[in-house]
């Protein structure tokens, strides 16, 4: 009986030691991540894919304008207030630090028409191929690896493309970054 009790205590001590080690390691990892600086520009892969999107759209006779890329938390807060405490329509539900724009992982676009105006018209067919230019751009963006805000459930953000690299906003806020 004493042998069994001693063995149980040894197992318990080993398990507790492993838990304590894991908690200490996790705490150290979180401290290191908390010191990771916020990005100040688009991630290099997003920048490269954005340029490819512009080029491939132009090859289809569609000129797109990137209306937004990296956005600071302060800029995000200003946009968040639109339609709330400021005039205009609500265009985002994300506050500063809650958008993939804030981590350099998102872009927004519009289409330049043949009349040299910029539109967010999802029906516009400036290249006259009987397909929506907007949806042609969306198709190209998805092929390049972007996710489209028009596919979201609930709030739809039709001009928005992002690359998450498998990271949630919560993980990015904790300091994790894509390679």
C-alpha cells in the first residue's frame, strides 16, 4: 500500500512539475510576443500580391485603385466612428487594432471607370465583356490567395481583401506575426 501511495505521489509531482514548466514557458512566450512592434506597412507578401492584382486586372482591361492598405489603429478608430459619432455610413465594425489593415494584411479597392472616375459599382462592366468588372477582380484576388470581405457572413465588406496567414486578430494582437 505504501509503495502504491508513493508511486501516486511521484506521478502527481511529475504532472505538477510539467504543468508548472508549461505555464512558465507560456508566460515567457507571451511576454516576448507583447514586445513585438506593430507593423507600419503592408506585409511584403500582401504588397507583392496587391501589385499582381493590379497588373492582372489591367490585363483584363480593368483599372483598379487601391483605396486603402496598411492603416494605423488611430486611422481605424476614425473610420469606425463614421456613421456613429461622425457623419456618413457605417463602413466597419472593427476598432483600432481589430482589423487586418492594422497588421498590414488587408487592402481595399475601387474601379476607375472609362470616364476617369472611381466607383464602387459591383455591376459596372467597363471592359464590355458582359461580366461585372468587380467580380472579375474578386476572382483574380482569390486566385492570388486573398480572402474577400463579400464572402463574410453578416457584415459584408465588398471592397476588402485580406491575407490572414492562418492568424486570428486575437493572435495578431498578442504579437504573433506571419513569416
